[in-house]
């Protein structure tokens, strides 16, 4: 699938249609100043929810209030973009003594290990659910603490002061022991203690509501003297705190019996002690025993709920057996009160489930061991992979990767030929080329872990030597390992070498790399980016190319002569001493009389030999014929009407004939001078070149300065 993405109003780009083929290495080749980095920034900014990043690319002087002048990225099909550029190397990769914020995610996140962890997580969830699914256990856990609140239980004993202390002394019960309260006999005789306690609490609080001679409930006249006596007895004997405690304790017991947690006959003795001042010790013993059994039972249930195997680590697995043993409930410890059929069934169920858990934890241990083995295999594989790359690229370092707890890892470098430890702060010790090459391979692992829709490589290998270029690119697209193979990758470069290797040299095919490659030439014409496909036959051996241009009669004489001289430089030993080279130099300088280096007229023998040699390439043309096509007027015609390549050659020839202008250009416009004198010829270092008549770009600013210089 092919996508054409529109970029508008971004830095030096007014308009660009960028072609990206899915699951392919898309190379965009262009000179510096074309806008390649801007393309990468625009694409990465397009996925940001906020447009602030994209707005940073607004061209200087643009009116941000006008829709037609603000940066835009249109027809953009990607949801995530990962960019490798200088910012990545400088500000992101190197973190203190290691690499990345999360090296585990980058290097050790694998499908096989994740599948094992999924099984572990699923089993852990099942272990947790063994208890959480039980309504009986959950209900008992919520109910038991109410007794501690009622009796103020703490440090193994119920309270002996306050309301509990009064309750133990006989307050809160024993109405039958006071003759003054005989008239209330219908309210406490034959009724359950819990109900009596509630009534007594209500009656005690009612004292405060009495006012005058009439009953606040029925409005009849009261026997005030009798009522006053009863009130005094109730106030003295049945204190509010004691009644509240009695009410809470008896309510707990009633509900426990109703819920089938406590046996009804187990509390008969306890109830017999309530309200009896002479049985304070016995009542304390009963209430405290109930508290001890409640604490034991609640403690076991809380251990069940505290058992959170979702948080278990491999190391903690060894403790699980002892934790499971702690969950077992010994019925002998709760035999006095909590011995109902429901509790016995619940306890037996817990024992069964504990055994079930033990069986599953054995499976869990095996899964952890398998996962650990797979993880160690992955660690060794990653280290071997990266260290093979480092050795192939000539880096004097060894990469180390170690696990550091659950889903954590440490990464660092150690010198290859030294007994020293890890390299502290590698960003300060690696050369720029080492950092860049190493960072690119690290970027690959991070991009693979994040799996973005589009990967952008902004001039990734131009700073490397040949060995590093070979090592890095081969590793990036390796078929046998995790790599960018068959991913959608955009490479932006001003380096011709990738085009030579991947398009002409069939680098990928020779090394069995299956990722398809598409290359395009980028040219910026007044802010409009033009793309042109680079095919295999567009890259030609420089010897063949210069000879072909020299012999092509459709090209200008300036281009033919300059390329013929280059051809002679490439193919002749001691080329500067050759007669043909002398003749070509004189033609380039526009001399009507051919001179030697000392300024003397060339001998007839040298002149005739050189001209005869030229005839093999510029057949049928004499020195004067050629010179007639290299006059200043002819050069000016090229400057006004020819291709950019021929314009630059024509300007260069004019400058060759005027040393003062050349010196002036160097002084006033050093960047333009460098372009025409050096940068313009950087491709000459390559064995293969693109046809400059078809693929040539000179920044408009430079061309304008060159034209102005020769006016």
C-alpha cells in the first residue's frame, strides 16, 4: 500500500507530497537544506494530540492567524511515529550509567515470556479467587470485629473499665434482684436477654424525658413517689454505659446464633452470669473466651484475605507453603462457641482449598522456573546479538544486560580490552560516531518494543565509516533477528552510500535481507518539494558516467569538457602530466592560445597529442570548435537557460577565468564558496553516482549568490 502525505508550511517547505510505501524501507535522498529533518519533525508532530509541536515548524514571518499559512500535515494515516535523530542521541538514549528509562521493556519484552507471565497471572488470579468467591467467609470476616467493638477487646483481653467494667459488675441486667422493679416484671421475665437489654436502655434514657406528673408516653397521671424510687434504682444500677455494652454484647450473640456462627447452648452459661454481681469473674472468663476465639477465627480469615498471590514474586513463592499452613483453622481453638455445623463446614472447606492452593503453587513454581529459563535465554541472546554488532563495527566495548527484580533490568557497557568495571556515564566517554551507531541499534530495539506505525531515521548513518555503515544497516534489517524487517521505515539522508548499496548494489538481496527498498530523490524548488524515483540504472559507475556525459552530444560543451577532465583524472596515471589534461585545462580557462603551467605556449607536439586524444571523446571537434562553445557569452546562455547542474558548471568556469571574483566569493560568501568548491563535488568520493543532469540540486540561495557574483 502506498500513502501520499501532504506537508504544508513547515520551515523551508511550502508544499510537499511525500510518498511512503507500507512495509518497505523508503529512502529519501537530498542535499542539506532540502528540508529532510523538517519532514521527520512534521510527521512525528502530526500524531501529537496537541498541535503545539507542529506549530513550532511555522515558517519565519508566517501569520499564525491565517489558516493558509500555518503548518499542516494532511492525508496522514499513522497513529504512532518513532523518530531517530540527533535529539534522540543527545537527550534521550543515555540515562546516567545505563540506557533507557525501562530497559526491560526494550530488551526483554518477548511474546514467549509474556505468554508464560499470562499463565502465571491467570493462575494467581485463580488462587486469589479461591477465597474471594466465598460469601460465607466474606460475611464472617465482616461480622466478627463487632464483638471487639462491643467489649473493647485489646491485647488479648476485653476491657475491665468503662461500660464493660460496669457490665461485668452486674449492671445492665439482673432486674429480678430489685423489688423496686417488680412492676416491670412483664418486661423482663421470660424474654431474651438481648430484648430486655434494649428495653432497659430505652427505659433508662426515658428518665431524662420525664417532666411533671404525667407519663410522657400515655399522658396518664403517674405515682410520682414510686416512679422516683424506680428511677433512682435504675440510675444507680443500670448505668447507660453498662446498658450500651449489654445491648451490644447480647445483640452480637443473638445475631451470631441466628447466623449459625455460635451454638445456642454455648451461651447459656454466659447469660446466667449477666446481672449477677457475684459472678463478675465468671462473666469475664466467658466473655474473654468468646473474644479469644473470635480473635483466632478472625485472624485466620484475615490471613486468607491478606493472601494476595497477584503480588507474589518468584522469591516469595518459597514462603507460600508456610502462609498456606497459617490459614488452616484448628477447631480445638474455637470449640466452646464457634462450633456450629456451618463453621465446621466452612473450616473443612478452607482446609480443602488450602490443599488445592498447594497443588497449584507447585504449578506456579514450575511456571516461574520456565519463565526464568526463557528470560535468561533471551538475555543471553540479546547480549550476543548486540555484542556481535559491536565487534563487527569495531567498537571496543561489551554490552551487559542483567535482570533487576520483577520486570526490571540493568544495562551498561564495559571496556572490551580492560579489566575495569562498567563505563560510567557512557555519553561522556563514547565518541560521536560510537554514540550514534550504538544509539541507532538501541533505537531499533526500543522501536520494536513500541511497534510504531512509522519509523523515521533522520540521516542515521552519514557520520559512520564504511564498516559501521555495513554493520548497522545489516543489523537493522536482519532477517533472522528482531529488526525493522518488513516494517514501514522512512530514511532521510544526504548520504549517497545507502542509495548505492541498496539500489544499485542490491545489498539487501546479497545478504538475504527481504525488506523491499524504494528510493527517491528530493529537490526543494522555492519551498516546493519534488520527488523523483531513483532506479538501479540511475546509479552509474563514475568512470562510465563521466565518459558517457563527455561523449553525449545533447549535453552542453561545458558539461562535456568538465566531465572529460574528471574521466582523465580517474583513468590516467599521473593525469596532470598528460597532454590531454593540459588541453582541457586551457579550454576550461577559455584561452585562445594553449599555455603550460609556467605560462609558456604549449609545444606543437604536446598540443597536437592532446587534441588528438580529445578526438576520441569529442569526435570531429577541434580546439577552436570546442573553445567557441565555451565563450563567456555561451556560458552566460547556460546560466540563464540550462539545468541547475550546467548553470553551476558555467558559473564555475567563469570564476576559474577570474581569480579576483573567486577570491571575492570566498570572502563575502564562504558558504556558497564551499558549496561550489567542495560540497558540490562530494559525490566524487563515491564509485557510483547519480547522473547530475537528471539528479542535481543547488540551493536557490547559493545559485542567486553565484549569479550575483559574476554580474
